[in-house]
C-alpha cells in the first residue's frame, strides 16, 4: 500500500484574499547555512559509498521535489519506499508487477545512483493471499523462495556497470538488497509473523539464499530498527549473524534503520557498528530520520541538527559503515506524521523544500 498522503484541500477563496502559492510556514525558524554542492558529494569526499534517500512513485510528479531529488550530487542512492514491497510486486500469487519499482530503479540508473532493494520478506504490506493462505511449511517456504528469487532476479545487474560505461559504480558497489526486514522483537526474540509461525527462523536463510542465488553480486542484508545501539535486540541480531554465517548462509550486511527521536540517539552507535563489523558484515543506516513532537521549535531543530551530525559522524568513524539513506528527505513526504501521530519534522528539508539546520548537521558529520 502506498502511504496515503494528506492532500491539502484548498477551498475557493474570495478574490480579495491572497494565498501564497507556497507558504513559508517556517519563516521564523532557523534554516541551513551550509554551502555545499550536495550531500552525496560530501559523503563521497569523506570516503563513504553514498548518501541516499527513500522515494516513492507518487512523489515523482512534484517538480519541486524532483528538482532536489535529482540535483547533481545531492543523493547518490535511492530506496523505493513502497514499490518493491510484497504487496506491490506479487499482489496475486505468481503474478509479479514491477512497473512501479522499475520507475525508481530506472530513475536511479539514469542519474548514476545506487539502488537498494527493499524488501523481499517483511511482516507488513503483505497481500492477503500470503497472510491468509493457510499454507503449510513446505508451501510457504517455496513461496518465500520464489518471491525473493523473482524479485531480486528482476533487478539483477540493473544498477551494475555495463563494462563500457565506467561512469557507473565500480563492481563492489552493486545493488544492496534488504532480503529480510524486521525479523526480531525488541527483546531479541523472533517476531511472530506468518513466516516465523509457519517456518520458524528457517525462512530467513531461505530468503537470503534465494536472494543471493538470484544476484550473486548483490549484497544481501537484514534490516531492522532499534538495533542501532547496543542492547538486547542488537545482541540478538549479532547472534543471528553468527548463526547464519556458521551455517554458510549468505549475509553481507545489517541495515540499521535509524528512525530516531530528537535527543534520544543512542550513545553506543560506534561500538555497536564495530561489533557487527567484527562478525564480518558491513552496516548501513538505511532509513534515517529524527522525529520530534510537533510543533517544531528552534531549540528542537538545533537538537535535531546535532542528532543528524551524531549519526553521520558515527558512520564516518566506522569503515564498515558503507553509507546512509534518509527515509525521504523532506517533511512534506515523510512517513512519520501518519505513523507517529503528533510527531514529525523528521527530515533535513521542511515541507516547503527549504533546508533545515539538520542539513548542516549531516554536512558537519562527514
Ligand atoms: C513505510 C513507508 O515509508 C510508508 O509510506 C508506508 O505506508 C509504510 O512503510 N520501516 C521500514 C519501511 O522498513 O519499509 C517503512 O516504510 C518504515 C518503517
């Protein structure tokens, strides 16, 4: 399902009232003062692989949005916010629909951006036929295998460099796929979803193997939230990585989502990433945003700037941290207000596409 965005209903106004086309609601709040070409340029200059963003198909018809999304060197990587998820890509069993996902993949390729797949198995945004199909273990395992294989196979090599076009990424920078999304609960136990309840944790290996077989050059990831700092859930994820590696299951990376709250960024980011790296996996911040309780204030925006800087500098401090993806770059299209009522303003650009202090925080972090 696509995020249903609140469309502002503008009633017909009396002719005497002038309504600015693009009201600057944040006129009294601080903005960015950074003078840089683009965030990806800054990230690459600092030795990181990319600074990217999530994006969604319905946003691409907004010219103000695409002007910044596609600005040279602003973003070096895209993640489809919804259009590569299971409900979007296999809405009926065996019927695959890639048009929406392809639009994002094609945009990334046309702009020389990396593409992260997102995702092959998750407990949300599943079509009914998966959740209510009453499949037995053998059937559901085959369904997971086929879904991951077909999805990752479809995007195989789409962002990899044709030999004749060295403009694109070097071979080690092929597309990352999040094979598995959110398999753990906060206490470190496995999430009780249709996959775990039917297959136990074996679905994780099935999905990772299917993804890796479909595109051996892709880096296969497990991606979760609340594993950015040390703690029970991060420990469980490290144990999962150890187990998978001991069983010969492919696992290239762990995605730290990074949906943070202003003033509450964990203090153990660097140590935690180093512990993952010691297990032989790379890491990335895959869905970074820093939300606040609305209304935004100058003080909150300044703290948010420091929080973005903290996260970026933590990635910068750990060589295994390959890059950072913001979970969409403007408050206009952030998923936060609809998911966390009363909270928002979580991204580096405001609703009018004006850079906030958080933009400077990102720049300063590299
Ligand atoms: C969110 C999207 O941003 C929304 O548009 C959608 O309605 C729900 O999913 N963790 C994830 C993402 O891994 O896939 C989620 O994306 C946000 C939380």
